[in-house]
C-alpha cells in the first residue's frame, strides 16, 4: 500500500482521494477544514489543514509520501507543482494552470521525478487518446468536443461550475488557438459557434476554446487539431455581452474611491448562481474524433463519453470523469506503468503501449465508459 497526499479537497480533489483510498493510504490536505466533511463516510482518509501556498510548509507536508496529486485552483497550480518537484516527489496534477508547465521540465529532470500535468478529462483523456493513436497511425485530423452541464436547465445561465469561477471565466476570455494545415490559428474565445446533436441530450452549442494546450507543441506532425466547448444553446450571446461590457476584465477600475478588478466582482456575483448545490445533478459529454492513415488505409476512430452524476455515491460527473482519469494515471505511475522523468503532458502517457487500455479499463470499472468505434474510410475528411 502506497502513501498518497491529495492537495485540495474540493469536489474533484475529494473524489480523487476517495477513489485512491480503496487501495492506498491517502491523506487529503486543504486550508479549508470544512471541505473535509466530504470524507465523513470515509474515516480511512486522513486529513491535514494546511496553507498550500506556503512553500516551506508544503515541502514538509509532502515529504513522507510516495506520490502527490495536485487538485488546487489554477492560479496556485504552477507554484504548487514547482514546490513538489523541489521536494523530490512524483506528481499527477489537474490544476489547469495558466502558465506553461513545461518550463518546469528541466527542474523535474534535475530532481529525477515523474510529473504528469493537465491530467483530467479535457485536457487529459483527449491527450491520452491522441497520444495512443499518434504512435500507431499518421493522424490527419483531431477534434474534441467537450462540456460539463447541469441536468436541469435553470434560468438565466443554464450552467453550473465545479471549478474556481475565475478559472471558468478564463475560457470565455482567453484567445482560442487551434491548428489548421499545420499552422496555429488564433481567434477570440466563443468564436465559430456551431449547433451539434448528441444522442440522449439533443442539440448543444459549441465554440472555439483554448483547450489544445500542450498538443500544439508535442503534435506538430498533425495538420488539423481543434477543441471546442459545449454548452446549452443561447449561452454564447450572454457571455459575449458580459465580456464586451467589461465584466471579465482584470484591469482595475475606480468605484467610489476604491480600485477593484471587474473580474473579481463578476466572479463573486456569478458563483452563487453557478454553484452546483448539494443533490443537483450534472453530466459530462465528450466526443473525440481521430482520423488519418493506418497501415496505408484511411481510418477513423470516434470516442463518445456520456457520463452522469452518481446518485449512489453523490459524486458529480465532472469529478468522476476528471478525478478518475487522474487516479488511473496515479495508479499507473505507482504500478511502474509510466516512469518518464520530467514534466509530462498526458499525451506522453498515451504513447506507451497498453496505457490507454489500462486507463479505459480503470474508468470502465467506475462506470465512466468511453464508447469507441473504429472504421475504415474512403479518405480522412479535412476539418478545421
């Protein structure tokens, strides 16, 4: 039995800790001790109230563990990862940091540690799938459509956030980058809206989002790659209104003699409306399409995920799909299935023979099922 510490006891971090505690000695660490209420039915999980922003305290905290899992908000992610690396500990992280985590690759190699970053559902599982196929075929097109949504469409936003509200708003402001004909294309977030039909759900709205991240550097051999976010139809218009009106701005403005950032006020106002309340159900939907030439023949692989809130365990879908992917890779590292020194994007995990099968099996055992279809095609279609 290995010793694991999970940094962050939010909705996703607590799901990771609970899952890993089935086979390992797990400790959950968070500054907010109230978050540990999520473990009231899991006395086997140890808890530590700690300021994870304090680098020296964090190094002391992780010293006695075999593996560290990072599940802190994005704005804390980079420094947390850096501190864990300096402590000489292997790590799997889901924090979706704004910084380029590959800048820590040299430091990780110096300390001889293995780190897997962006290891959630998207980014994460999509990267693992693409890394697997990129080793076996000449990929021409990669498309990922993904979204997490509430089952009940509640006016006015028809959306619920399970992550830090500022991290969510970043999706609506950060320019979207994708690859077309080997060239990186940059457009504003929320651009190129499309209506897409999904069985069991109906019609959703997609738009360009900046979700490719490391793939733009590691998969330069692929001519066309894109990720688009999914929401209920009508969402784009009100988000554009808020953005263009300045509600998502980080630039300080003066109000009655006090300087404030509009983004902080917006996050404060929106989070109570976006917060997924206890008992409210969500679902995660994702469709990944990989097209190219395999063994001289055009081929197309489609992965469909439709995951719902687990009523038995009261675990939200986004925590299941994100957290269990992270937990699968954590087990893979502990089992010796992945040991590449340095900071690794998740596509590197998928490149190794057998790893995708291991992860899909792990997820399937927990009810997170990717339905896969493979077909030979006349020619791989050219997609944006």
